[in-house]
């Protein structure tokens, strides 16, 4: 079997199109345009790239993007004060503090200070609790995007065996909660899991969110499984020339696609969905804050 390729770029573009339509509708019918504030502390090059594309895509979707760029040496108290000001600013619907933060700043404290109603990353413990209890809230963007990719190839996931490799608060745990919500039987694997290949071979849906290049081998994949590769790893690529690098996922794509039913590539799979879901969360937050029913995106 050669797997169907799940085209995250195309699906994200479609989602952004729906978001742009929804934003026009909100302005026309309710007289407001959602606003997303992105806070960047320091000059981490990868973070700068992420923040630039978030701002660009926010504006392309017709929303307002408000950027706050702070020096690496910004005291924690100043960042806390900014977050509190954004919490009470009625023109701001979503707040995103780009991670990682410099080591002198307590990231958990900052994230817990964001108003859960504006927490478009979905990292606040209130939103984590809401996801766990199935009581609404804002869902972390990468797992939300991954679920949309799974559902692009199979609408009903009820009863399927899902294995999530990785148990971080931002990907693995919320991913498992979303799959439980879809009535999957979910196994969470991590660095202490015994016989990981055997655990993965049980999966009708296999999610790799580890951060280890090509760790998941082709023969760990059950015939016909849906494979979602969240990992983004930069590795040396001497075949492209001296000093060159390329991005690869956590899954050995070429081998896995021979067995999977559907699989995401890296790049072009989960990555593009993450920002699209951030925009979707901003629209959702803007509606919920005003007592409106959010559009289905
Ligand atoms: P973390 O480092 O926070 O978590 C990694 C998880 O993988 C941990 O639970 C760890 O287990 C587990 N793990 C590590 N080694 C092994 C192993 N040998 N076998 C089984 N499990 C292992 O990473 P994140 O969740 O933040 O990110 C994971 C990957 O996803 C990274 O490549 C990151 O770049 C990518 N990512 C991509 C995004 C996107 O937009 N596409 C967004 C966010 C992340 P333990 O808990 O036991 O240590």
C-alpha cells in the first residue's frame, strides 16, 4: 500500500479562507474585527520567523495584528504588566506569548496570567481543564490542527485505537484528550514506554510528537494506519551541499508511507495547520467574549 498524502498546506489554506470569510461576516454583522496580540521577548531567530508569519497570516485573514517586541533583558515584572494590560484591553481578543522565554522569566507564571478567555494558544490550566472535562474552552493549536488533518481522511474515529507518542502539555496530552473526545481508545507513549514499536503497531491512528528525527520506523506502522508526524527536526543534509540542512519529522516517511493508509509529510503537514488554528482560535475567542456563537471553522 502507498499512503494517501495528507496535504496540510492545502488544508490550512482552505481553513484560512473560511476564517477570512468569518471575519468579514463579524465586521458586517457585529461591527468588530478580531485582534491578536503577539508578544516576543528577545531575538531567538526561530521565534522571530514564527512571529512574522503569525502576524502576516493574521492580517491576510482580515484581522488586526498587534506585535510587542521586548528586549531579551526585559524584567519578568514588565512582561507580567504587559500581559495584564492586554487582558483588560477591550480591543484585544487573543494573546500569544511566544515561547521559549528567556531563562530569567517564569514561563508558567506568564502563561497563567493570560486571561483564559484570550488564551488563543490554549495553554492556560483553565483551558487544559476544560479540554479534559469536555466543557469547551480554547484548544492548543497543533493538536487541533492535527485532528483536522485526521478528519480530512476519516470523519468518524469512533472505536479506533490511537497511539500518541510524546506527552508534552502543548502537544501530546491535549492530542490524547481530543482523540478521547472522538471516542478513540487512546494510548499515551513516552520515553519510559516498554516496547514502543509493538505499542505503535496497534495504532489505527499514530501521532508522533517527540522531537527525534525519523525515530518511528516503517515497520512500527500498522497497515492502513493514519500517521500524523508532528515532529520538526533540522538535520544535516550533505547531499544538498556542504553545510546544508533540511527539515524532517519524527517518522521515517519513505518507509512509513509504504504501510500507512494516510500520512502527513514534513514540512507541509502539521506545521501549516498550527498557525491556521491560531487564527481560528482568535475568531472563536472574539465571539465567545461577546456572547456570540463562534462560526464552525
Ligand atoms: P517535548 O520535548 O516537550 O516532549 C517530547 C516528548 O517525547 C516527551 O513526552 C518525551 O517523553 C517523549 N520522548 C522523548 N524521547 C522519546 C523516545 N525515545 N521514545 C518515546 N518518547 C520519547 O516536545 P514537544 O511536544 O514540544 O514537541 C515535540 C515535537 O513536535 C518537536 O519536534 C517539536 O519541534 C514539534 N512541534 C511541532 C509543532 C508544529 O507546529 N508542527 C508545534 C509544537 C511542537 P518524556 O515525557 O518521558 O520525557
